[in-house]
C-alpha cells in the first residue's frame, strides 16, 4: 500500500561477533526488521549506499520512539535514523 508508512530492512546478523555468543547457536541470524507507522526516515549522508554494510552501533531512544543505526560503508560511515510507532523483528 502506498500510504502504509512502513520501512522493512532485511538483515543478516553475525551472532558470532557478539560478546555473549554461545557456540551452540548458529553463527548467523537472518531476519526482517519492520518499522510500522513511520514518522521519519533519514539516511545521512544522503549519498550513503546501504548494501551489505557492517553495523557499528544501534541506539534506541524510547522517549521519542526513534532508532539510529550507524553503518560502515565501503569508503565512509553512514547513519540511518527512523522514528516509528512500532518495531518488529521476525527471524527467518
């Protein structure tokens, strides 16, 4: 639907890089992160290309329902900022 106000990001996460990783778990976790009723979506710098980037940091701000994802690109670092009413994770 064109007026749905939804952002969907397909992710493949490296669980083995986490400090609390248990070797009995899979090394990788695939899933879909869905942002529902999006009020704002911004990529900074605007020329930053999102494609197989490494996630450097994620900040969740409950007070204004926003998420900032810092990504390492090929030649630079970018930030994705999303304000949404609801966020859902669905593992594949």
